[in-house]
C-alpha cells in the first residue's frame, strides 16, 4: 500500500473540503466530458510538479503494442491536502486510471479523475475534472 | 477500508460540484460547459473567537479557500457584461487569466489555503496559490489619490465592532470576479466584511459596486473554515505551465511567453535611513518589521567552492544568463535577493517576508518553536522551511527543504536540494538590518560558504508597489482589452 492508512483515514474529513477544489484552469477548456476513458498499465514516470502533477503509464493493447499515456492530476497543494505525497505513486506500480481525454485531439493524453492502486485502493485525481472549474 | 469512491458523501459532493444549486453559475445549456462554484464546506471547528491584546477578534490562522454560500441571487448586469459572461461560458473559460497564472484579484476566491497575519495597523493575507502572493490591508488610513490600476488594488481597513471592513479600489479590469467569469471594469469598488463567527468559521461578505458593469451593488456571501490538519504549501502555478498550448478556443492561447524572459524592474534607491534605537516588540524582542532595501549588489561576493559537477553546471549557466529562473517569474528561492524592497511583518508567531519584486512569493519565518517536520512532510519548495530562534538580540533562522532549481544569484550559482542555510538577523539600530548567511551544501560545495548583507530601512513614504512579473512575461492579452463599451 502506497498510502499510509492513517493519512488516508485522516484525510477523509479533508476530502469533503478539498474535493471540488482543483485546478487553475478550466476543465472544459482542455478535456472532454464526452470522452471518458479507462486503462490499466504500468507507471513509467511521475512528475510531481507545478502547476499540475502528472504521471505516465505504459498500456499494452490486445496486439501487444505498448503506448505511453500522459495523465494530468490536480495542483500539488490540493493533492497534498487530500493525502497524496510525492512518493504515493511509484514507477512500476500497476494502476487503473479513469479519466477524460484531452480535447485538442492529443492521443494518449487525459485528465485522471480516479486512480486505482495495485492493492485496490481508489484515489481521486483531484484534477479539474472534479469540479468543472 | 472501503474504496473512497463508495463513500456516499464524496459522491454527492462530486455531483454537487457538477450540478450545484448555485445561482452564480451561468445558465446551463445542453452540451455547454458550466463552471460551477463549489458547494459550501462543512462547518469549521467549534470554539470561541481568539482576541488580540487590544481586544479585537484575531483573524490569524490558516483558512481554507473561500466558498460562496448557496442560493445567492444573480447580479443585475449591463448588457455588455452579460454578453461577455455568456461568451466566456461558450468558450469554456479558456481566457481565464488564472490559467496563465495571473492573480485572481479581489473579490475572486482561490480554492487554496490562505493565511491571515494580523497586527494592529496591518492585516496581511498570504495566499498559498494562484498566485502564491499576498495582499495588505492598511488599517485606519485613507486610499492614496491617483491610484494606478493594479491586480490587487489598494485596500484600507477599519473595525466595525467585531467585523473587519476592507475597502478596495484602484483595481485593473483584467481579473474575473469569480470562476464563471463575471467581468468588471476599473471602476469596481469592493468592500469585504470579515467576521470570525467562532474559532473555526470566517464569514466574508463581498459587496461589489461597479456602475460600469452592474446596475446595482452585488453581494456575495462566502465562508472559510479554519485549517488545522495541514500546513500551507507553496503553489508556483507558472512553473512548467503547459496548459496555454492545450486550451481551446482561446484568444489568450495566442499569447506566448516572451522567449528570453523579462528584465526585473529598476531598483529604487532609498535616501539614507533614519537614525534611532532598535525597536522592540511588546514581548521584549527585537522588532524586525519594516520595509528593507538591500545595500550593494544582490550577487554573492565570491564563488562558493564547488564540487566538480556543480562547477560544470555553474559554467553552463554563466554562458546562458537568459535562462535565469527569475526572468521567467519563478521565485528567487532562499539566499537570493534582488534590489527591490522586502517588507517584514513580525508577530510573536512568525515573520512574514513580503518581496516587492519578481513573483511576490512570500516566505514565512516561524517563531513558534516548531521543527521542520510539518512543512517537510509536504515536500521541498522554492522557499524551503524557515524556523527562527532567538540568540539574545539576534534572530537565528534555520532553512532546509529547498528544491534545487533556484539560483543563488543572477550569475547562475547552483545549489542542491541538500542546501542548509543559517541566517543571523541583527537590527543594530532603527535604520539597519544586517544578515550573516552560512550556506552548507555537502552535495554541491566542498565546504560551507558565508557572507553578509546589509539592508537599510526605506522612508515611511515608501510602500510596496505591485509588480506582477507574469503580466509582463505573457502580456498583453488581446481579449482583455477594451471589453467595456467606451464612455
């Protein structure tokens, strides 16, 4: 488990205050609610950075071809408040990501609204998808 | 533990965020984006209102971002303003300058933490994010005449009973009043009424008067709750901001960052400082409060003794002076200063250091006896974590937790994330501030490096001027000019 249980339990209350507060840009300006997506793959890189954290996941299709996806998370202060830390995701983790595709047509680029960790825990991405901000 | 997405309240809150019963969002059309204002938070912790020694409510603390209360009426708008509001919805709010990491400006409420630092004559608001900057409310004084329009305007405050009333004018017309994009003109006059209802709940009534855009005053009631669970972090929105290239329909997407960055504003040279004795706080400590200006060059007086890899990095940076992060509106980090003034606001619990220059990224020196653990849990930052202890009349500040991206000065002197800075602050008299720095960085230096700086007190007529670096780096913004009809 990548999250300390205490942190997660402790942040449940915080979730209520932090949940809808996410991004510095409009969700709808960059991502498309009409294009939900869900993939499972292996984390290849985490960018714990401003203005939004990002992570990258290698996904194998039915033909065995691997594509690298780029996911946007929320702003670091919001992720921190929700219990995320710099090392919450690690390279090599198998994760399932649900989110919305980029609006500008970028393939394999999306906004992560939910991330399921290897142990089955689901955490919110706290990205702009959570609020339509 | 259950999956978080099965917690009904969370699901409800998500839904509420998408479909709020909040009149401030523009009318929802099928297939059209609706930018909702978030639902009000659950109440903050119970308890009585803390009070200052003068008997006023003490608003100090870290507060969660202001949220509008539900069910408030729509404002009555002039046609041009209504049309612009609707246009912003149809273009998915792409022209929101907040996505360009420019300030919201009052009365817009960022969703991030903010901290109130209160003294009898000055109340300062420190914003965690967007932008990581500050506002000042000057008590019992009058607006200067001939104000130049700025993002934050000029704020004067007074107490009406237990309510702090803040009057702001001198605002530019670039900011949005809220996330749905209500516009305003430079005629806007904002009155904020801050009332700490109890320990954990701060009520803020915003009264917006703008005859250029609204037919009558518009009242927005908001609330913030006290944050007790987590320290405030540092949100540097403009670092790596790739979003402008992906924002669709946007006029402002056509605006690009100036490729070589921007030059910092020219230094203001103060007259010789006043003579007088070192001021003391009510607690008998040296009071470092004041507006301070560096004497001499902001660059380090010599080169630290570098490890080979960092010597190489230094040589590379010296050949590329335009890659200085300060030119791209990133914070100076720790140990670096520039020639613009710095204001120190001291309370028993902390000193807030408010720079005029660059990104206005404040730093806090904690005097409450804490160690570094609370801040370091959140990761490293440009400004690190500063804790202060007293050695007689000297304030000794210990700083760790910095990232390795800042330069130690404009020549590109590098450091690593192992940098540990000790600052020794001395105010030998009214007009001088002397700081002795020791930089230890075992990854980057072969031995610790020490130097000294002197600052002088600016005259009482000086105040921090608003310099928003991102405005210069990204502007001008075509869609944000001449929106209101010409008079």
